[in-house]
DNA sequence: TTATAAATGCAACTCTATTGCATTTTATTT
DNA sequence: AAATAAAATGCAATAGAGTTGCATTTATAA
């Protein structure tokens, strides 16, 4: 993605333009799989760990990234499609490969039927995580 | 649950009978909400933290407990219904209350239609996490 | 260009979880 | 009941993920 587009994206999400943010956003654009803080630390050794953490937080806060639930360990993040500063709104699911450990957003729309909850439970949102073997791993 | 029942349950799952395991298993039986290591540390100060961790691991390994995916922070565990040493098999969903932070297993069966995945992705299992307000919080 | 607010780097710190090893306990065999 | 082998426990040290405070630098707007 072009430099000017990245910049516009940051501005649209009310974020100041900094080297770190530009580089991290570009990195996300270039990768289909979800990204961990570890990935960023390895890739961007010129930035402090804390700055990378704060970059992820500001991106999440302002609707550029969403945190993807995982069993534990390190959190992973995926690019948002249509979220903004005001609110996140997602309806896609996530795929976690048990072979290579990668996680990715799956955009093929899935009908998630409103869950049947017991009385007095109010649903706000739903996360669906599919576990299995990803395309890359299944072809090896 | 009776002492003899707890004991039988441990034996059925190929686990040796120890004080810590008996107490922890009983604790899980008495609680409907998912339990964190923090809960156990607070409750069972007579056992070392490491022992509690190892208890959770052995229970998970042997089909007594399942780990419930969470955004991050500390892991939580729920009692298994019909799992054994050989394998876990779950088809229930989890409810996470955004007000009190609790997580619990929801047993009302939910039709989770096989997700439409892109080519060459193989699904093995699926986790559904519903976020919202739990019954206790909604009545306050 | 200057002023203000925000972002960064660094060090220290907290919290969660794991590992190694000596000791104790459990289950099994005699 | 006593001896044995295997497993569980406690303790200390270590590792890893993430956060906080503060001085310095940078981005934006006046
Ligand atoms: Mn996603
Ligand atoms: Mn459950
Ligand atoms: Zn894979
Ligand atoms: Zn609640």
C-alpha cells in the first residue's frame, strides 16, 4: 500500500503520523496472518518494545486493529476492515492452525445464528474460532 | 459431591489421589463459573502455586478440565462433562460477562453450522465465545 | 516559528507461568 | 506390613508478557 494511503488511514483513525505507526501499519497490510508482538519485535528492532505495545494499543483503540482471542500466550492482532474510532464492528471468524500456530481472519461471511442463551443473559457480541489445518500446512 | 465420588472421578481419569487434587476437583464441582489459577491460589493457600498449576495441567491432560480461550490475562478452566484421558470432545459454547468478567460454560446445545472455509482449510474443532451480560449482573 | 500535546526510549517493575531438584507421598509388589 | 518404584509436592530460581513513570523528542496546530 502506498505511503499516502497509509497516512490517510492513520489520519482517518485520528492517529498522529509517526515512523513506527507507518511501518507497523504497512507490515499488517502486507501480511494475511495475524501478527503478534513478537513478530513486530523481530521485524522492527529499531523501535522499543514499549513503543510497539503502545502502537498496538492505539491501533486497537482507534479501530485499525482487533485483538484475536487465543488460548493464552501472546496476543495476536488482525486488521480491521470497517471499524473506526467510535466503535468496532466485526462479524467474521478466526482460523487457528494447530500445525503452524498461525491465526488469520476468515472473511467468507458466516451465518452465526443468535445463540440460545439461558434467561437473563444478554448477548452483545460473539467470537468464533475455528481450529484446524490451514491451507499452507495441508499442502505440505 | 461425596468424597468417594471425587476419588472415583480421579481414578477414572488415571490420576493419583492427592489432597490437592481432591480439594481442587471439589472446588470446581461447587462452582458454576469458570475458575482461574488466581481463584485457586486465594482459596488454597496451603498448596504451592506450582502445585496448583500442575494440578490444572494434569486435569486438562486427563480430560477433567478444559481451558477456555480468553482475550488474554490469566487462563480459566471449566469442568468437562464427558471427556476422558484419550480425548476431549466438546460442543458447547462459553459466555463471558463484560461486566463482572466471569466466564462460564453454556450447556444449552447450539447448532454451530460447519463454517464455510476457503479451499484447503481443514476444520478440527470450533470455539464459540459469547460476550455480554450474565444473569447475575443483569439483575442488579 | 512557537507553543502544546502526544509519542518515544529507557529502566524498573508487576504478573503469569515454567523448570530443576531435593523431599515426600502414592500405589504396587513382596 | 514393609519395601520398592514412580509420581507428586515444595521451594527457589528463571523466563516471558505486559505495564508504568519519567525525561526527551517529535508531530500538529496556532
Ligand atoms: Mn479478525
Ligand atoms: Mn466449557
Ligand atoms: Zn498452518
Ligand atoms: Zn456478570
